[in-house]
C-alpha cells in the first residue's frame, strides 16, 4: 500500500496508557530515534521527547510534530494532543514556542533558471506565465494539503521536484508511471494508488533531487521556490501562494 497509515489519536492514547508501561528515559528516546532514522533516512528528526501519555512520544521534524508509539513506530499521528480532564491543548503551546517566520534563516536566494527543471514534474495551467518550483514528498501529509491549494492556482507553471525524505519507493513509482503528472495529481488529490508504476524502476532523478535539496539547505517538505529565487518552507494556503506569486513576478524570461 502506498497510502500513509494514520490511526485516531484517541485510540493511540488509550493503547499506550493501557498496554505499555516501559521506561521513557534517555535510553528509550535514543532507541526510538535509532528506529526512526533507520526507517526514514531522508528525514531530519530534530527532537524526540516523551509525551504525557505513557509510551507515546512527541517527534519533531523541524517545525512539524507527530506522535509516535514506542512499541509501533510505523504510525505517525499528525494533530494535537488534548487533555480531556484539564481541557487543555498540550500541543499548541509547544508549536507556538517554536513558530518562526516561514522564510527566516534560509540560505541566500538562488537563481530559478539554474534549477535542473528537467528533473521535475511540469504542470502547466492556463497561460503558464507564472513559475513556481516545489520540493515535495508524496508521503508527506503537508505536501498533500499544499497540492490541494495549488490545484486552484491558474496561469502558472509548476515544477515539482520529488524528494524521498520519507522513502524512495513512492516518488520513484510516481515518476516511472506512464503519465507521471497524472499519477502525481491523482495520488496527491484523491489518494489513487492505481497509477504509480509497480514494476522495475525506470531511470529517475529522485536521488539527484535529494542531493539537490540538501545542497540548497532544504530540510523539509513542502518547500516552495519562487521565480525571484526566494523560498518558503512549509504549508501555505492558496491566498498566500497568489500573493507571493504576485510579489515574485514569475513570468518566463
């Protein structure tokens, strides 16, 4: 299955509180980090800490947080942990403390036309006059949210670099599909798993895209690169995308 498996947070909390009483000291945290890094070598886990729920860990990937069970780290739950006794959102203060401007502390602007655009999916809508590059991982839930926002943008050419931060198999299968742009769109917008290629991988740029992302200092997805060379890290909505496209210019030379 190519789908991202997510189970309800309440179910995880119940499972953890009733079925796991393991120590959550430094050794357990280090062991979980080792398992996650082995399973997702392209993902940078910036912090891992026990949550208030026994056996449930708070896993940070730059500005994104997921909750992961120590005894089954296959599943990532993206959402907020809520204490029903005190009626407190336990995640919101942690997110607020880490929140920084989306474009702070990024490397100097790059030259858009220096990007190896042949290694990206190209989607042209309307006149295609405005240009935007996106570094995206099909296994990333925030990338899927962004794709839904991008679907409403007209008169734009999108260059999507598939990066394997959460594993190579899915990006490769989409690139190697008979119609890779359609396979990408249908998977990201509708979860259609029938179009990605399931056979022997074709010649693909996925490893090059990962090297490119790392060379540009891109540590997470989605990352949007505007035509003026500036970039935005993380999900933004359609209105913000339209505003940035206007600010960046974006016409073809």
